[in-house]
């Protein structure tokens, strides 16, 4: 019996002005250990995961079955052991990582042979936008755009010489609630300013101009002005992080996590200082994951517990 390990990174989306089109993979992971079985069995070994449903399939298996139906195949039953370092409803791509994991589970159990582009298209359709799923699939910083025919084009970038700080409040903020506060339309003047900030942010980041990139991160016009009221600590965290040398601080995805881009090697010291000011917020250094989705197969003789 072979053993498969699926490893999917967390992600942050938007990074300020890159609304629904920019994502970055983080070194927090959802991990599935998959083994052949007579029937479907799911086990969870992380307190961050929600309880398994008693009368329906777990979310990851629902995604896998959805993909199998798309291709008209049956899934071979598996035993799946799920571990996670990604908190739910915190703006760190927990749903996107689960979607990617479910697609990869279907790819294995249905022997589909999906390409990375096919996985991206499926994941984007399920999630509704490509930013988080693209980052989890490719790793690094990923700029994405949906095409008129439903396909998604992406450009990953890996050479960012900076670290990250995560500020994770104890409360949840569901994406649908965070989207409800956004306007249906934007004035042309505001849209131009927001697009310009996003363009300059990306150009500065890939050219290594991190001070400028951080400045542009904080010039969003599309979502942060409306979501700030949902995260009471946000502006105070931004001010303190800036005073300690952070390049830029933004809402991670829909929130409530706040994320700072900081100089390499300074995240841990900054985390200690900031946590002293916000003891009710989990403050953690983080790094950009440059691998993305990882799938490894092991022979039965090499089976290990996660």
C-alpha cells in the first residue's frame, strides 16, 4: 500500500491594492496523509480544524467528489488524515487551501492526471476568484487575471527578499461578511487611483524597491477603506509596525488577520515588541512559501506518521 502526502500552503490575498488578483503563499500548511482503504475514512489531528460533520462528507471530500463528477469518474476510497496550521476565517486562505487539497485528492483517487493549469481553473471556479488558490498552487507572489472564456492567467514571482509578520486576532471574520461592506460601484477617479497603486506596488516589489512597495501597499481604494471598521486593531497595528521599520501593513485577504511586509531578519524582534502592545493578538513571524502545492508518494516500507 502506497502513502501520499499532499501539502498545501496558506495564503494572503490582495496585499493592499491587488484586490482579488494578487496572492502570496505563506509557510503555514494544510497537510493530508492519504492511504488506500476499503471505505472513505477521515481523521483530523489539528485543533484548528472544524469538527467533522456527522451526516455529510467533510468539505475536502465534497470538493474531491465535485471534481470527480466534472470528469465523470469514480473515486477509489481512501483513508485521509488531515492536519492544519491554518486558522479558519482569519484571512489566511483556509478555504482555498482546502479546495486545492480536495482537487489533488480527486486527482489521486480518480487517477485524473490533471495539469497545474487545470487545477487552477477548477479551483478558481470553485472559489470564485483566483488570488488565494493560485498562490497555494504555485507558491511565491502570484498575479492573476480571469479571462473572458473563464480561464485564468497567472504570473508567479519568487525573488522577494523580505519577511512577513502576521497579526491574528482571536475572532473570526467570514469572507461573505467582509464583502457585504464593499460598494457595488467605484467612482472612476478612485478606480484609477487604486489601479495605479496596484501597478506601482507590483513594479516596486519585483524590482526590489521595498520601501516604495510598502508605501503603495497602504494606498488601496477598493476594499480596505470599507473593511477597516471591521478590524478595530488594524490602524493602530499599522502605525506601530511602521514606527518599527515595517515596509507596509495591510489587511490579509478579507481579514481579520493583518500582515506586514518587513525587512529580512527583523520579523522576530518586531513581533516581540508589537505583541507587548497587543497581548490579545497572536503575533507571528512568517515567510513566503516558494514551493506551493507539494505532492509526495512513499512506498509502504517508508510509511511514517505525520
